C-alpha cells in the first residue's frame, strides 16, 4: 500500500484533514486552497480519491489536490 494513500477526507471551518491508510492525519489550512475555501459545504462533501488514492478530486468544482502537495507545506497561489 502506498504510504500516501488516503482513507478519508473531512473539513472544519479552518482545516482540510486527510486520514491516510497508515493512520496518520494530515491537516492543512483551508485558506491554502482558495477555490475550496469559497465552495459551499455541500460541494466540498462531494470529493473522491483519484490516482490510487494519492489525490483528491472535487468533480463538481473541477479541482484536484495531491496528498503529496499537502505534505510540502506550501499554499497554492491564487490565480491572478
């Protein structure tokens, strides 16, 4: 099993949390992802794992996020 394979995704008002298959939980500030921050909760809840569970996709938002990028600790730049 890939050590970056996701098991679950959840949100609160400040963070995006991803539980990995090995039991670790990665939490990053939702502010790092402006596209997700402005989306309604009902759309955020419609995610699915992609790429052997190493990425997360929100098809209705046309947004993709790799778990590896969350670990890099760098916020995504907002589009100009």
